[in-house]
């Protein structure tokens, strides 16, 4: 893992992080400023301040979509009514089911069963008592006659008691059933009234909500600051342009012969059919750039930490090459939060699922970092994805049988 050290630039004094013990400038611009100071070279006019720069507070009005409170209130009430109707229907069905069960009950059978139980109970009591009385009678014939008379009396008495109970029992059970059925019918009637009220309100609200927008446009004032100057900027004479020095990235003579002298923050795209040596070529680029004191991050989205990648770097030692087993744009951004690199190699764009717009944003957020990215291609040789990847690159290389072919370069 690369270990960085905090230093202060000897030119501008600003702090910066670096893994290079020999580095004393935070940027190429500061290095050039120090060079001009040592050799008494005047700063070119286009690098000198042009007028007073002022920070002006401004207010920008933006429009954003917010939820309409009227729509939200009606929508909540509609959902509440729909829930109530479901509950009413379930309760009404239960009440009607209970009423049907009561109506299907056989009251005569229940009454006869009750009377039979009473008669048997009275008969048993009288019979037992009579048999106890006849135990003192000595004559067996007399004892038999007495017991028979007592049994007949018990049966008659039980019948009289049962007959006398028929009316009250039937009346009591009938009154209970009628009352219960009346209660159930009243509940159903109440459910019908509430359901009708809820259905009526629901229909009105559903009609009303159709004419109310779900979202509203709301204007909001945003405060921001803008730098302004009292002179024209971004202008240079031909003489000033010829004198202007651009920061270039250090590369080997062999690579310079191939692509020219790229400036800091350049973009290179490498593409080709499967098995043509794209990863092998970019691995060589990583070694070449690291040998010239560039900090290189190699994103191995295709191979990851694998035996094949290990073999590509076999026999090479450098603390300036860092391997990243990143598979998403988010993971790359997380790596860059605490680390600075001169060159980032992406192998490959398709595996990382990065769009041209996302790649542009990544370059914009890391302006001093150069990007080299691989595009996978079909067997016919046409790379997969948007043509913007190649169009926005400063250098385009096509790999054919492990040989790089320059399609375009802006530095030769």
C-alpha cells in the first residue's frame, strides 16, 4: 500500500499529500513559478492577474416539484374510507351468517330434550324415595304392589311437571332467539347505513381528486457566490500563447514516439477485439508510467486480484503502482477520497458500467489526473458502447495482434 506524507509546497506554501519523498512542489505550475524565479524570468502576461477579482453574492431562483397538500389530504381520506368499507362488509357478512344459524335451529327438538331431562329427573327422585319407603314392608307381594303404585305415581308426576314446563321453556327460548335475531338485524342495518355514507363520500372524493394536481411547482431562492473581474479574461496574444508552458506528464522515449508528449490530465482509450492484448498493453503502460515517477492506480475490474494479473506484473517491483479491485464507479470514488494519483487505468469501462457522462464527471473532479481506459470490442473490431468514449479521448489506440495502432493523437 502506498504511504503518503504531508508536505508544504516551497513555492506557494499550500499543504499537499505525496508518496514521493523528493517532491517539494504541489503542482507543475508551482514548479514553473519556482523555475522562473530562480532564472529571473518574467511571468507571462496571460498568467498575471487581470484586474481586481471580486466575490459577488447572487440569488438564483429555481423551480422544484413538491407534493400538493390538498391532493395528499384527499388521498389519505380515500384510503381510510376504502379500509372502512372493507371492515363493514366483513362485519355485515358475519352478522348475517349468525342470523341464518339462529333461524335454522329446531326449537321443538330443544324443548323435548329439555322436558325429557326434567321428567327423567323427577321420576328418578320419586322412585328412589318410594323404594326406600317399601323396604319396611314384610309381605313381598304387598311390597311389589306398593312399589308398582309408587312407580306409576312417579311417572305421572314427572309427566305433569314436564307438561307444566313446556310453555315457559318454549316461550323463554323463543324470546331469546327473537331478541338475538333483532339485534343482528339492527347491526346489519347500521352497517348498511355506514357503508352507504362511506360509499357516497368515497365517490365524491374520487371525482374531486381527479381535478387536483398531485405535485405543485414551487419557486425557491438559492444563494450563491460568483467571482467577477473588471477586465477581460481568457485572452492571449500569439506571442503570449507561444511563450505559454503547459504541464506535461513524464513518459518514456518509446511511449513519446508512439503518442507524443501528453499534457497532465490527458485521456487515452485503448480498444480492440478479444485476445488482442489490451490488458497486456495497459499493464505495460502502468509500469512505464511508474518508472517515470508517476503514481498509477490500475483498476482491475476485469481480472480483479487474480493469478493472471499477478503474472502480468511478475518480476516488476514499484511502490508507485497500486492495484484496485473495484467493480463500480462508487468504489473508485471512495478510493480517490483519500488518495491522489497521476494516472488512473480502467480495465474496463464496460465491466465498470460507466457512461460517457460519468467518465467526464470523474475527469472533471480529478483535473490533474490522466485517464487510460479500455473499451471491449466485438469480434468484428467495433468497440462496444457510446462513440463519445473515443471522441472525447486525446489519444485513441487500437490493439491488433498485441501491436498498438494509433488511430488518433492530439500530441503529434
